[in-house]
């Protein structure tokens, strides 16, 4: 199975996070290629399952037949690497940052630090992987028919079969498969709504999961092929993979649909600007008189230097407030907590995730103070549906 992941944060430098049991084996186009330890299990499984066929092609190998099986496993995963590399290189062509390519138990995953901005880009990045697999499979088929009998011909035949299967299966119209992303691109292009495309492709993935789960029974019914325990096990693993991936995609689309309604300008609290040495009690009184929901500390030139933290203010006893300057309960204004008042939707949420804070300063287009955005207000607005 092949899967791609995307993260809308496009401005970060690529950082490859290596989970335990992951080995870096090189780079393609400046992208780290990683192999998880689960691949060793796959290599062993392929070696054992291919051993009888290798023995029939070349008898008398003894234990070496397992070594040949591992070599075939490496060959098959090199073709998976080509599949993933095509995704990565196409994404880079569209200006997206690719953080890593990882080979694992179910195939591979290309981690893309950014989302395609158009349906055309989504289609291009998605379809190139299956097409690469089909091209490798087609080339291997051609070689198979001109090679003499032997282990090399057997390996090429395995390469052809595996890549043709990978290419066809990955074109199935359901997330998280590439075909699901192709379907998403088609719906996006037709409706102009990428989230609707995700939901449609997610349901397609759920249908594919049910078909995969029913495959052992269907093969017995249609082809009179009695399923084995391993057939049921593989069907269950594939179905679980498809169902979890498609369900996560649907949930993500439903969340992201609501993000455009979150507008900093609409959620901002009216603010009162005060000097740093003003007693806290007086600052609170003035804010109440002017019905301001936040307080910003400014210097002698009127430039904002700090934002009063609401939690710290409420935790300060009333009898102490006349003796404390307002700056005592304020957080310094830094660039990462200063936003444009026009920021909204996903960029707003991502900016808040990058710089967690309870309050953010909002500036108007002319640089003047527009207001203060409180994280709690954003959370309540999102919970209410935007």
C-alpha cells in the first residue's frame, strides 16, 4: 500500500523526524529516504513465501534460496521507492516541500510539508505514483518475455506482477490511496470545494475497505478459490488501513470546512492602551468604562510593548491591584504573537499552533492596534461551528 501525507505549513524548513527503529539510507532530490524496521519483517516474509518457487526454478540451492528471496524483496521495494520518488519530485516541481520518503511494512509514504493549492496540482502529485508503478511493471513484462528461464527471469516476473498490482490498486478511487486523491482532485475541479472532494474520496476509501474485507469470501464465490488464514489476515490488515485512513480524511475535511468562519477581525476584543506604570486597578477601571475586553501596554511613543494576561489579572486580588503596575501582569509583545487583523481560517489556526499563547495582538493594515485575539474566544467560536 502507498500513502502520502500533507501538512499545510509550507513556510517551515524541512525537518525529518525519525521515529525509533528508522534508518536513513540516502537521499533523492535532497529528500531523506528512510526505512523502518518493519521492512525486515516484510523481507523475511517475502523470502519464506518465495522459497518454494525459487526452489522449483533452481533446485539444490538449499539455504541460499532464502537469500535470493531477500534479494527479490529488495528489488520489489526499490520499485516502491521509485513510486514514492515520483510523488516527491512532482511535489517539488509544484513548489511543495517534501520532508522524507519512508519505506515500511505496507509499502511507502511520502511526507509533503504543504498542500497542493489547485486541483491540477493534486492530480499531478497523486497520479504520477501509480503511473510510475505501471510503467515499471510494463517494462518488466517486456523483459520477462525476452529473458531465458532462470532466477533472473523469475525475479523480473515478480517485479512485473507486483508493480502492475500496485499501480492498479493505488488507482482505486478511495483515500488514502492515490486514486482517492485523484478522485478528490476531480471533485475539487468540478465543485471548486476541496473539502467536498476529500469527503467523497473518503467515502470511496470506506467502500474499498469493505470490499477488501469481503475479498476472501468474494474470491471463493466468484473464482472458487478457498481462502486461507493468511488471506483473511491480509484482507483484515488492508481493510483496517483503508478504513482508518479514509475516516481520518473525512474527519479532517469536516474540521477544515469550519475554519474559514474563524476570522481574527470578527473575534477580536476591543482593547485599551495604557502606559506600563499605570496602577492595575486604574487600568481595569478605564477598561470597564470604555467596555474594552483587553488591555495593551504601550510605550511613550504609543508602540505596543505588552498584552495584559487575563488569567494573571483575575488571579491578582483586588486589594493588591492599586499597588501593582499594569506591566506586572502583562506578557511582552513578540513578533510571533502579533498577527494581522485580516488573518483567518487555516492560516490563523496554524499561526496559533506555531506560537501558543493566551492572547495575540492584532494590528490593522496601517500598523495601528486593532484589538486582542484571545485563544479561548477562538476555541469557543470553533466549538460553536465557526
